[in-house]
C-alpha cells in the first residue's frame, strides 16, 4: 500500500510541475530561421522575392477575403503601411487561394494600397504553413524571421508594431 501512495504522490508531483506545450505542427517556419525562398507578382506588377526583401525590415501576411480575423487585421495592416512605408520597410500581403481578379476587386473595395499578391494554389503559403490564417511574419534586414503570428489580436498586433519600430530604429 505504501508503494501505491508513493507512486501516486510522484505522479501528482509530475502532473502539477511538468508543463506540456502543444506543438503547432501547422507552422513550418521557426523564429531564427531564414525566410523560405519565393517569388510573387503583386497586383501592381512588382516582382517581390526573398532576395528583394533583403536589407529591409519586412512583414509578410497571408490572408483570405472570407476570413473574419483577416478582415479585422487588414485595416491595421493598411495603417501600418501608411505610417511606415519607406525604403527600409516592406510589406507584402498574400491572398491565399485567391486569383488576381478577386484580389483587385477586394483591394479596391477595401481601399487597400499596400502590396497585395495572389497565391491561388498555395504554392507560397505551403512553404510557411499547412493551415490557418491570418499568418504574419516579421523579418529583420538579414531575412531572418524574428516574429510570427497566427490569428489576430490587438495586443499581438501592437507587439508586432513595437518590434517593427525597434528594428527600424536600430
């Protein structure tokens, strides 16, 4: 009986003191890693690639027009773009599973002026993740991922803005 009590106490101790973290298997990138290689054409015809982002603080966002959290985040991305667009800051918003014509209409309706590119077959998205949007990635001037988020909250977006400003001021 004593062995069972001791076993139960050890088990309770382990359960209380050991935290298990759920691993996000849908995220294929990691903080501290280089940005995956890709090239995409924006609605304005600009070609943006991993190489063209080098030397800039950059944000890449994946969204869909039907996604409620994306709808909430996009106006914040527009404000961020208006306040920070410069030679040192780049923003690329990628419409997952959307055509060029869908995004043109969407951008016009929403008055979005930031660079938007279609990814109709997920060929770019699948280098970053297997599911869930919105997704946002912050890169330093060396193309290293320094922050990545899934979903949208005001608090997390403010953290993103703070980190961007910190990188731009270094």
